[in-house]
C-alpha cells in the first residue's frame, strides 16, 4: 500500500511523523510525504520520498520566517495568533494543491497530522481513506478533563467541570479563522460539513495519539477508533546534530531546552542560567534555538554549555534531569529515558503536558509568570533530591519500552486502511503479517464522516466556534 503523509511543517511534528513513516515503510508499504519545501530535509534524512506542493506560496525558508513570529508569545495569545495568522494560509494552500498531488502520486490512503487542520477535506472529496495522528497532546473538548491549553489539574468536582466548560467557551472561538479558510473548498466540492463540529471531518477509521494511555488524565469520552499508542521514536532518521561531547565532565547532567517555537523569551533562559549556576557539582546543557541572541543572556556559568541545537535523545540518555517547556516530544523523550522533569510551559499544548507531568509525579512545573532563579532552583533541587520523581519516570520508561508506540500505530493504520472500517482499541502491538496493498473496498466520502475522534463537539454557534457544555 502506498501511503501519503501530511504533516505540519514543524520539527515537533515532522520528527514523529517521519519516524512513523519509516516504521510503516519497514513493513513493506511505501511512505510518501507531501508538503511545502521546508519539510524536505526532514523527509530526506528519514530516507523517505518527498513530493512538494505550494512552492510558490511557501518557498524554502518561509516556515522558519513565519513561525519565528510566535517565539516571544505565550499562553492563549500564541494559539490565537497561530490559528488566525499562520494556519489559515496553510489550509488554503493545502486544499488547493493536495488533491492533484494525491492523484498524481498515486497514493492509496493518507495519514494526516491532526494539527494540519482540514487537510482531510482533500481525501474526503476524492473518496480516499485517511487516518489522523496526534503528534502533540490530543485535546479533549468534552469538558470532562481540562483542555490542554491550561495547566489545571484533573478535577471532576462540579466546580472543576464548570471551569472546564468556561474555558471551552474561550478555546472554541480559536477555530473560527481556520473554518473560514476551509469552508470555500468544502462548498466547492459539495461536501456537507457541520463546521460547528470539528469532529465531523475527523477520521472515522482511526485516530492515533503518541501519548501513552498511562500518561493521560482519565475519563475523556474518546470514540472507539481513538487509540493511545506511545512515542514515535526510532532513534534514527533525523539530521545529525553536532555537539562538543568532549566538554562533558561526567558530573550529573541537566539537559535544558524550551523547544523550537515559543523559545524566544530571554528572561526564562536567564532564570535557568542564574538558577543552575548555584548548583555545584552539576553540569548543564542549554539548547537555545534560533530565536534569540546568546549575548543577551548575561554571563554564562562555568558549568553550562550553551548550544543552538542539541542531539536531544542522546543527551537525555546521560541526563539526571530535564528542564523543559513541556512540549510533548521532549516530555516523552525524557520519560523514554526515565528522566524526571522541571517544566516551564509557555504555550500551545504545553500547559496540558505540564499538568500531566505533575499529576503523574514525574516532575514539577512552574507557571511562566512565576519563573524566578530562586524558585526554579528550588524545584530543580526538589526533583533531583527526592527519589520518587526518578522512580516514577522509570515506570514510564518501562511502559514506553513495553508498549512500543510505533508498532501500535502501524498496526492500527494497517487494520484501518486494509479493512476499511473503524478500528477498536488494542493494548499491545500485534505482529501480524502485512495486509494486501490495495485501497479498501467500498471506500467513499463516508470514510471521513462525522465522529468525535478529535474529542471535539461544538455548539450550533458554527462560526463562533463555541463548544457545547458537558
């Protein structure tokens, strides 16, 4: 079977998606990535085929330039800006070029990054089956657990559920600009979409999250085709990153990174530097990305190595602690090595990941507006000195190793796309033989028909995007 992969053109999405593509291809299928030119280096590094689209609208280098505008934003502001200023054009360009590209490439089905909002309308209009992948933290819009834009703890009391519902009123409106970008294509193609319910375009066959079941909050009402898997990490298939390994002293290592997007807040890096300079006997690797000037951070302590980018998984294998923005990939890579965390969530799904870090006892987090060198140092010492954090992180290391998220995801994809019917959850990866390499019989527009597999149900406010209270 030839599978087309569609991903957000960002490293936090491309790293897990290309790992999944490699894994599916290792089973005898063909994985083809379709996207704007900036994803090509990621795809080529993974040894996969790349087919470009939207070269005129998104020439090489444009993604870094456009997304650099979110580097100094935070909280719902960064989500709002992305949904209003960045995602709509990706949607329009994707829907303009994706149908012809799918047809020309000859793919049998499509594997779509859920955050590539409404790109599923293209295979829907062609009667082509597709599945959805949550590379970031899946969002529960039912109101039974806190939506992941907030660091709230899991609270099933009346007050907690009311707070969740009120937050959904605010979060739901964020979809309106993206709906406006997608609606003309749906109308042109005669697709009957209830845009008050984003779940109406979610895959009816399978929705897969790389978040392990054990790391989530309990109680979200996911539909049968929703599957927990585990991290999509194969420890290969990425562009090599140079690092001065000779500078490591063998002291307890703290790895610190605020990711690749909302990573331009100088005061957070300065707080990290001032916090760790008074931790004798430790060594710190601080990865700062491309969005700030290192000389603006003040003096660099002698126990700190500052780099623009780092071989993250390799460093986590040696680390005692990870200071993180609570991006899902970094959190899961840290847990995959049994490393506890201190989190500083900044935006997007990071607050929800941070809440789960605290909920499961694998670390602590501090709100962005409360970050200080003294407070951060206290959390670092707390997590490093209390063995329970490391013990619980090692539990997740065992869970991740046992569950084998790439096998789970590949199994679900094969069952869904070969059988052409919704998949039921499984707890362990099977080792069955490959299915036939053909499109499922009877595949039609109904393949992508209404479901709540994004965990979203919006009210009839349509353009307002206000979700129904639980």
